[in-house]
C-alpha cells in the first residue's frame, strides 16, 4: 500500500510549524549556547608550571582586554616561586592569546601574586600585587603604566618597615572611589613581634588621597571579636562602594557565611562585622557593581542548600544579584558544581554584554584545587533570566 502524499494544506502547516520552531530557538536564551556561560580560556598546569592562579583584568583603550595572573614555577604552594604572566583578548573576552607573556619578573624572595589591575581616573593603569618575602613579610606594592601595559614604573611600597607584617590582599581588591580615593582591605596574619602565624586576621584598610603617592591605615582595625565576646575568624576581605556613599566590606569567615561591615567616612572607621545572607564555607567572595543596571553581583560558593557531604568544600561556584545594595540577594544561579571542584579567587571584568570571571577551577581529585585558572564569559542577560 502506498503512503499518501501530504496535501497542500499539510505542507503549508508543516512549513509554518518548522519556521515557528526556528524562530523560537533563535529567541529563547535557553536554546542558544552563545547566551549561556562559556569557558573562554583554561590555564592548565604542567610539570614546569604547576599552578596558575589569582589574576585580574583591565580593558585597554583600544578595546583589548589584558589578564595578568600568577604563573608558578617551583611548586604549587602559596610561597612557591612565581612570576606574573599575561594573556590578551582582541574580541571582548571570547578568545585569548595562546601563549604567556612575561609581565613581571619575581621581585620577592619567595614570590609575587594576587594581582589587582585598575584603570585610574587619570587614565593610568595601576598594577597592584603582593610581594612575598617570608612568613613575617608579605606586603603589597604598586606600579603604574602610562602606555597601556607596555611598560611599568618602578615598584612603590605601600606598607612601610615600621608596620612590617604578613598582609593578605586577594586579587581584584584595589578600589577607586567616586572622589578618587584609592583604598584596599587587608587581613594581617603575622608580624616580627608575633610568635607564629595567626589564621584569624586583623582587618585594616589602607587609603591614599594623592594618587598612590602616600598611604595611611584606617582608624578601625578588627579581629573578629563580637559584642558577646565570641570571636569569628576573619580572612581575605573585599569592599565595594554603595550608592549612598557608604562602603561595604565583606570577609570570609568560619561563621557559616560572608560577614559584612560598613563605613560612613570613606573607609576610615567601620561598624562591627555581622553575618550576611551569603551562606558560605571558608572561601572568599567577589562583589562588584554592574555598569549598566547598577545592581551588585556576587560570585561565591553558595552553601545555602549544600548537601552534608559537600559542606566546607569550595563548590559550587554561584552568581547572584542584589537590587538594593546588598541588603538582600536574588536566588543564585550555578556556574560550576563539580563535587570535587575548587572554585575561588574570582576576578570580575565587564564588557558591553558579558561578565568575565577569572577564577581558580581545579579538581581536588586530579591534583589540587588551586592549580587551574579559567576565564568564564557570562552573559548579563543569562544572570537576569528566570
């Protein structure tokens, strides 16, 4: 028996349905791979280069994007030898150069790491990193470029010999306020007078009002002691300027969430730290303001619904939005959730339509959590989509 041919009506109906399906696929963000987060670069380790981590971005005047990170050469520990290397993107972060460029030789007795890159109001680029000499001497220094990263000025120290100590400053932490003030938060864990390294850091801010020529320490220093006498471990702080002119500082803790505090005087004095709704393991968060919507975004390990077996692990990597300057946060969206993944130390950069995240993305089942850095391109529309 022969199969009957479709009628003209059926042909037109089938054609219309096919066209509708095509248009729906083009319109739906869930069906378009280009509108979901994409891995743009993986900096994998090797025998000679056992770890790549803690970098930051800056957009150059010609539209290219520069990413500078720590390239380890003598091991994967935090004090292993390392220098600063760079990659460049010519297409808004979609693709990256395939070879490292030596950006800065190791000028520390141990290493240099934890890069912040910042376009200053006078158009120079600031290169800020930590110079590690010993367990009692880790201090930040700053250099400048007036030729879009082709060359860098001599290093200028920020914390003097009279305040010698082990000061941890994460990558992508240097901030310039609307009035031009430069400020960064740090956790001090040791000094020559202490008998041993203290995992509970004392939080300070360092501030400059003369384009990084001189710096002074904030009047407030905090060690996590709460009003009830209980002490919460404070580590790896960050800060962001709020719409009302206040500053919000957050820090990783052992208290089950990111803790936050506030300054009304541009970072000189701070309120006491208190728990936030960003439920978290002992792992850092990154918070910045979206240029177009002016909302805050946070990237961190969301443990609000974490299963018991993953408590304390730096997974998943999540992103969320706050429309009210951090008072509340929308439900998080998951970027990565490998159970053995180790996602942290995230730098954030914005393009016209995307957010670039430079973050550690190692696998603890395959050689370590901090040895791999990835650049992930996240469409802004995807974050806001339901």
